[in-house]
């Protein structure tokens, strides 16, 4: 699950024709018999004298409203697919792998991974290097989503001069929501100044009281904002509102909730939730996050037997439908990491990407191992070329990602 915990701190076992115009036109042409029907001006006056005769005024049929321009007009399939991918870049090593992916595969989004103490200047230089690539037209000139994990506590990628030390979620939750929102606005402004426009936070997983220690991905690392829906929504929504006010969009995660699992999807297989149902309070906290303005949601890669026992949520049309149709979410749905997580290792990288997009997910995250992204891109392009329905899905998600970027 993203965020990744620093090495050494692993969890245990995560026609339109006007009606008036139509009536006038019929009147001018005559009734059903074909006999011309006199207009009011042609009818005899009440005294029997003929009234003035005149031709009816011409009626102008309104023109249909022009359709809005298609944001994907002129895009190649490869460019569209690139908008559906987010590739990790090591924030310290700054190797050229991800830059090459942007150039060669039109990858439209990057994720700053790892840990750095280098401060704002170094991070700003790195993010500027990717914006410079966009200026070369490789992503159809569309700006990148530049994301990172800045939750706080053990999950904080960026440190050093220009970045505050963000407390873990349990400590944030001890603050009054208004105070937390004010702090978060400052944290968001720091990220924005370094070129970050998307933070994969806050965690909105609902961990039952007394189970924190056995909840490997969240509770064990104090990543939860409390143990009741009210606590989680108050603090997580304050965090989100603050970051957005600071200039950074947020991603609430990990839908439909990782609060009941005992293993971490990053380093375990078969991670399963046998309890959560569609109307569960753990789902309700995400509904509250969406109502509060969330525009990005991350899907969990755990299996939820009461929602879809046959597939991880990130590959499940039923789980996506719960988010889209039941909760009414119309923003961007992204995956948890699909590049290095043990939970999805049984599928090839290409299949992971295709299954996620086919299920209705918009954005595929490859944060841990960007080297699998070419295989993902090729699989998505290949499937779209042979399957019109899947090609339409790619277009739908690409438009949604572009709409999400337009709001940043």
C-alpha cells in the first residue's frame, strides 16, 4: 500500500426544434386535410368585415448549441494511454528511467518515491526537469501530475530545508480540526513551492478500536486519524481542505478501506477483508470525504469477499461501481502501487494495468518499480487497438485525468 514505509519499519505479516416554431410551421402548412388554415389576421372580424390580410412573419429555428471541443482531439492512442500512467522516480537517485518513460511512452504523471533530506531546492529542481520535458510536447504538451507521499510520521518522502516535519496521523487527530487545517495549508504551500501538485494522502481507513497493533498497513504505523467515523472524517477532511488551500490536491485512500486487514499488501499475498460490506461505516468515511470535495480516490489492492470475492478491489468492477455509482464519485480513481506490491505479483505488469482500467480505474500507479511501465503501456495500447470497448474506456479515463489536471 502507498505510502511505503521507510526500510527497517516494516509491518508484521497491508432536435432540438422549438415547439412554438413547430406549431407555427404546421399552421402555415395547413391542417391534416391539407386545407390552408387561416391565420388570425386572415379570419373575418366579428362584425363580418374582413380584417387586414398579411403574411405570417417568418420564424427562425434556433441553432443547436455547439458541442464543447473534445480534449482528446488530435491525440494518438499512445498519448492517451500515457495519461493513465504514473511512474515513480527515486527522489534521491534521480535516475533517467522515468524521464525516458515520459519521452518514449508519453507517461503523463510522476511520483516522487523514497526519502530525501535535501530540502525544497533539490526537489524543485527535480520537478522542474519534468516540466521541461512537457515543454518539448512529449505528453501532448499537457502538464504532469507530480505526486508524492507526504502523510506525516513514518510516511513522509520530503524533508529538509523548506519542509516541515509533519506529525503522524494520530498526532494530527489530537489537534482541533480548524488548527489542523491551518497547519495543513502550510504543508501544502511547501509542497506547491517544490513543484508538487498531488499528495497521496490522507489515509481514511477506519481501524476498529483495540485492533491498531494487528492492522499491519495502517494502525501499526499510527497512520489512522482515529477509530470512529467521526474522528476520521473530521481530521482527514481538515487535512485535505488545508492542503487544497495551500495549492495541492489530495488523494483519499485506500478504498473501500484497509482498516480490518492484518497483512500489508506491499509485502504479503492473499490480503483479504471478510467483513466490509457496501454500506459499512468504513465505506461511509470515504463518502464523507467525497462530499467534502475529494477529487482523487485510491483503490485498495486487498480482496473484499463481501463486495467481490473474485478479485482485488483494484481489479474489481463491483468495487469500482460501489465508488462510482453508490457513492457518486466522478473524479479520478487511481490504483495503489501495481509495480512492486506482493499482493498483485501473480499477474504480469501488463495484465495488472489492463485489469485495472477495464474495471473502471483511471490512473495506474507504478511507484516502486518504474521499469515495468513500458510493459503496462504496451499492454494498454495493444488491448485498445483490438477492443473498441476498451479503447472507449481509455478515452473515458484520459478525459477524466485531463479534467482533474485542469482543476489544479
